[in-house]
C-alpha cells in the first residue's frame, strides 16, 4: 500500500476485517494479499477500473469462489474457512449487481423469504416492518410482483432483502449499474439512510462520483491489489483517483 494510505483518521470499530485475501480462478491469480476494514455505520468505497478485481474481491469475502485464502473476520469471528451460507449467518449480506430478485414473488414475499434471526437466537433487528420504515416505497409496493418493478425499485428491494439477513455489514456490488442518473441519485440517498442504521457498507462501484459522495473512505484496487486508501474527502481530488481510474 502506498504512503497515501497513512492519512486516515481512527474510525469506528470494524465489523468486517479482511487480511491476506487471495483469490484464484483455476490457475489464474486475480486478488493478491488484499486487506481492508469496514466499521459499523461506515461506508468504504472499493474503486477501480473494470477488471481490477472489485467483484472478485467481494465474492471472495462472501465465500462464493473456490480457491480463496486469507482471513475474513465478521464482528470478531473468523469466518474465512466457512462456506458462503455460514458467512451469511454470521452477519454478512451480499447484494450482487443487477438487483436480482425473485420475479414471480411479491415484494413482501421477497423480503420474508430472506428473514433470519440474530446469531444469538434473539429477536431480529431487521423485520419486514423495519425495512418498510427505511424504504417506505417498498411498503407501497408490498403486493406487487418483483418482476414488474423499475430498476431503482428492484435495487431498493435487493438491499431490503439483504437487511432481512440481519447483517453487521452489507456488500454492494455495482449497485448503480444500468440505472438512470435520477435513480442513481435516489440510490445515493438510500445508502446514506442505510449507513444511519449502523450497518457497515462495502461499496464496490464503477461510478466513483456517486461512491465518493456517500463514502467515508475509499480503497483503490489495481490489478488485484489495494494500491491506496484515503478519506473520501481527499480521494475526490487526489492524484490517486486520476492515476488509477484515469479520470
């Protein structure tokens, strides 16, 4: 990591800690010794060019790629050797690109099918009713089939469904992909609302302008490695942004 990563203030206690992450597709080594941290109520933007390793990093963290090594700690629990379903149960939610939903089910059925209790077996922090409080639009659409929703509405539902897992941290992979600019603006507000609930957010995003508006920090990935990490306020006009993203 470059010296630009040294200007970070002390943030909240991490709910996600990744170190030494190695991801391979067969014989191809894609992610190299990657490390990052996300605190409660914090947004970390993972930025890089297409093919830099953003999606591969997220899939490695959630356990969806074989040939992955390294440490993944969720709220103090090492889950790096666990299968994906156990990592989800430990407090990590993954919202893949494309806002995938169960099209033949209603909005409410999509939420209910993802419901999980807390790890301690106590009452869940996230219920259908609480998701509706955060996203009132979903309550208005509760009886609508997910297949008939707009792109922005599907993205809202995908995030709400992730929350129903009662996560400590939620990983968003390219949430603005294919969305109109006005919908992207709404999504930025959605991420700010989500941050205010105390959930940690790892945001892998090609739209760096939106990402840096909502993020607290930015980690720049280049050829499968974290090349630099900066506070978002510094990253917006940094040499690193121009060098790595070519903007």
